[in-house]
C-alpha cells in the first residue's frame, strides 16, 4: 500500500488505548508502520535493482522480527539523549515501545500483501511471492476510514488545519484525476471529507477519539475482509463463466480496480495468450471482455538469450505474468519483456523492459 495508508494506520492505532502505553507512542507506531519500506533506498541504485529488491528482505519474516527491536531501541536512545539535554528523566519505557513497534511493523506486510504487487513474506529463506489481489495499491476508502480519528485529533491549531486541508485537496485531485475511478466514487469521497469537516467543526467527538479510532480500524478490517472474499468469489465466478462458455483457460488473478469494490480485473491464461475480463457485480451482464488478448510470446534461443541480460535480473525476480515479443533489427533482435498485470499496451506501464541482441544473440548494452 501507499505510505499515506501505512502512516494513517500507525497514527490511528496511536489514537486508541495503545497511545497511552508510553510516551512517544505516536511516532513509534507511525515509524513502525512504515519501517519495512526502508528498501525504498534501492531505487537510487536503479530501477531493475529496485524491482528485484523491494518487498523482499525488509518485508520478510527475519526483518519483521528484527526491525521492531531496532526501532524501539533507537527511539529509546533518542528519548534518553533529549531527556539528558533537558536534565529530566526519560519519558518512554522500553517494553511498551517494543510492543508498539511490533504491532506497527506487522501491519505493514498485511497491507502490502493485499494488493497485486505482492510481498515475499518468507525472505530471506524463500523468495516466493504472495498476492492478496484484494485492494488497489491506493485505496481512498482506507484513507477515509482510518484517517477520521487522526484528522480530528490533529487539527487543533491553524497550521495543522491548513496542512490537513492542503492534503485533502491534493488527495481529492488524485482521486478525481484517475479515469478508472467512477463518478459515484468521487462524490462519495467528497461527501466523506465534508462529513469529517463537519464532525471537526461540531467538536463533539474530541473526547471520544479512542472510540472513533477503534471504530475506524474495525471498519477497515471488515472492508478488507470483504474485499479479500470478493476477489476469491470473483475468481470462482470467472472460472464458472468460462466453463459454461466452453472456454479454455485458467483464472490467475481477480484483482481490484481503483475505488470500486464492486468490480474486479480478471486475468485468464491459456497456452498461448493472456485474456482479460471485467467483472462488475452491479451490472445485469456481469462479465465483459476487457481488451484484446496478449500473446504470451515465443520461446527459444532468442528469448533465452534475452533473459540472461544483467539489466533484467530484478524484473525476472518480480515479474508475475510475463509476455515476450521479438522485433527483428538490421543487426540483430529486440526482445520486449512486460508484465501484463500492469502493462496491457506494449511499451507502456510498470515492468516493461527491452533487451537488444546482436545477430549472434549476444546481449547489447542498454541504451
């Protein structure tokens, strides 16, 4: 999930009774909820390296055991240093910091598992990917549900209100700017923001923030459970639909679309092609074909040679539904590799890489 969702989860948890366990509970939970994403630094090394590294080492079981310990110790040390400078006793207690760090860090892989990007939960012992295929990587309903208590708790000053207002405008522009988001969802989003503003102006929920935060987190949990169940149901219904039509193919993904919990993006694979369906539970005719089939591509020496290129190692670790195409050049070949999860139009989208080979199938340096 996106950093906003992770941060809001940590901040919302801090508004429950967990926030009373010790001083510095709020920064601990927010930092812990984002801690596995320290692998973002891999993007500075290169795009392919990042694809191969992200959601691996720092998201696996070993990191999930170690990161909370490191974070809790660092926060305790910082608190100790500042307390010494103030000539006061340290306020944070190590044991509660440990508990909060583990809670915060463990929320991260759960949220990341929910989308189609996936997570390598067993790293470094096993590099397999796990996919929840339930939530789009940016989900405005998660933001609304867990953000309510956080906004109510942190809009006491003029500056804080201005910051939250600016953020809400930016997020509204983001939600409205995605063509795949239906108009109804955009109006619901704006209505949700107006409700939050109204509750804040009323000021009647300020003394019940732990309850508001708990209700919000509970609603998010129920929403997530419904989305997971929906994706599993969509996969079964798509398989039944294919069988009834006598179509040959296996459903390999029933993923979410932006801001629309009633629609699923279905990927079907057969021996030669990927096929795409859209399932909409609100339509009488639930299924429709969503785009042209994409050939899985040829196999043979040209593809095998392209897959040895050093600049696709990370991609090959990450790729889920690979498709290959070969273009003959004057002095060799160009092989395009893409993941049809995100790239339905050749040359566009995340996970598209080209490899050029000479006539002897030697990999050429990327341009």
